[in-house]
C-alpha cells in the first residue's frame, strides 16, 4: 500500500511545494481548470517561442513531428483537447496533476498510457530555472515524443515493470534508465548529426545547446546495462549523454533484456562514473 493522498499532501505542504494536493483524486490527478490568466498565457508563449527557435535546430525529427501534430505552442494547452489528438496517434493521453506525485501512482499512469502533466506554470521570474517540474517541462518536454508509438510502448512497459525492479533493489538503476532516455536522451537521425528528445533537454535553454552541439559534451552509444549502472547529475549539466539508434531499439532493449538479472548482478556494485564510460 503506497502513500495516501492526504499524507502526501501534508508532506508536500511541509516541503513548500507549490501544487495544491488537497484536491487530488485517489490516483493523484486533478481537474485541469482552464482558468489561466493573460500573464500566464504570455509566459507560456514566451517560453515556447524562445525554446522553439532552438528545438527547430536541435530536436530530433520525432519530437518535431509530435509537436506539429499536437500544435502545442500558441496557448497553454487544454489537456482534453491534446489527449484526443494523442489517443489517435499513439494511444496515450495526458492527465493533470498538482506537481510531482509518488512513484507507484506515477508508474500506474504510465502502465495505462497516461502521462501526468503539472497543471501550473512557472512565473516570468523563473523563465530560466525552476526547482520543481512545471507544465512547461512536463508538456513541452515530455508530451511531443509520446505521439511516437515505439517510445510510447517503452514508457508503458517502464510503468509496468518499474515497481518489481525497485522491489528487487533496482530503484537507482531503473531511475537512471528514465533519466538518460526520457529526460536526457539523444538519438541518431538519418544523414544528420545526433539530435535531442529528452524532456530535461527540450525544456532547458542552455543544456539543450550544450548536449547537442558542444565539443565538450560526452556522447555514448546506448547500452541498457551501461545506462542502468551509470550515475547522473541532478542540478548540473550531465557528464554523459546516451545516444539511441532509434525508439524501436529502446523499446526492444527494454522488452527483451533480462532487467531483473542486470539488477541482481550490479545492485551492490559501485556505479559507473559517466566521465569514464
Ligand atoms: Fe521530466
């Protein structure tokens, strides 16, 4: 039995998190009340305009295709409208949440092809940096690639398997896999230099450019076992970026690898330093 909504609401209030958890349903979702102010709409447009100039050049085609199909940038998205489009493309939908939610309900949503998106937006003073993930990170970062069925399959399977792997002692290892793909993943693109798709990059003005274009960025070919063993940075640029051949390769690696075996072999071993791989 996981943490209850009431307990979690108390913890979040004590930590000063911004979302209102008192109105959550049992699965931690809320209604997206579409009552955003003109100032919030303006912040959304500013963020999207600025970041779209970069994503045009640096984002993987699969991300840009998703962005175009969902037409996400001219105003704060209406989650029902977007879910209607997303369902047709990949069978995914998005649900509103007040912010971060506990691991188990998050995995349950993924396993059912539902992606939780924060229902509030950063302020104008936070255009460059925000501590908690907000709607811009969750939406602009994560949602476009959920329109891609193979990536959607990976995310669903991740939600299905994560709980058991954590139980087996693989919590850190499974988190690294999410981090180095869904958050900071790069991918090859036919005939062109590698491009980015991970949400942590897509929603960052500075790290997106660094990860794709800097000669100092350390690019490593994707290998699921190496990913699961490699530590990552939380509030600095990553010291390594894994480059996928394709979303199909990610889905197949996740589906067919003996993940429980990898956890068993390496859970007590010292992790790998990203600079050394
Ligand atoms: Fe994220």
